[in-house]
C-alpha cells in the first residue's frame, strides 16, 4: 500500500470514528460512541499506480552516486534524450561525471571541466563538491558558447576539447 493510500485510510478512519470533525479537520470532534458498522468490504481507494523512477540513460552502463545521478536526471529532463546523449558522451569523456575530476596539466575541474574551476562559483559557492552546481554551470556554458550539447560534443570530437 502506498503512503498516499495509508494517509487516506488514516484520515478516513479518523473521520469515521469521530476523532476529527469533517468540517474542521484540525479540530477534534467528540469521540463516536461506537465504531461504524456499515462495513462493505474491500474499498478501492483509487490509488494511481506508482510509475517506476526513471533515470537519465547512461550509454556507458555506469551507475553514479546519488547527487550526481540527481544532477544527471535534472539535465536529462531539461535537455531531452537526444541532447542528453551528447552531453553524456561529452562529460563521460571529459570527467567521467566525477565531481572531483581535476586535470593537473590544464587546471580544469569538475564534471564540465571548467577552466579554471573557480568559474563555476557563479553557479554557487559549493561549486567544488556539488554536482548540481557544476551541471547547472556547465549547461549555461555550453548553451552560451555552443548553442547545444550536441554542438559542444561535435566540437570536442573534431578538435579534442570543448
């Protein structure tokens, strides 16, 4: 039984047994002398089936820490599947979607490999460790410089960097 169904059941039971007033649910009513006796058997509470949680697809079969997965899911919903595939390929190549990825030769940092990493501070003070902050900054950068994730990935493939 879902949490929503349990909450409905508890509310209906409280109303049925006179614990709560139907007109003012926040005010206790007089307790009922006896519980209702008109039991009609199983009740369809109208629960909607809970849809399975869908995550951003990974072309590389990887699993990610919860914070990174949440940031990936956000980007996927924002970009759509086609653009997200390009972004996934781009950032898989650049950082493996690792929030602490650092390129010692260039100084690039984080999931989007910002150069220097401190540029991501414009997206939030937690830019060093928060995958959502890094992804938000990275999408703004890609949109402003390349127009789309697929354009950024095409540039990376052609030139070896983005």
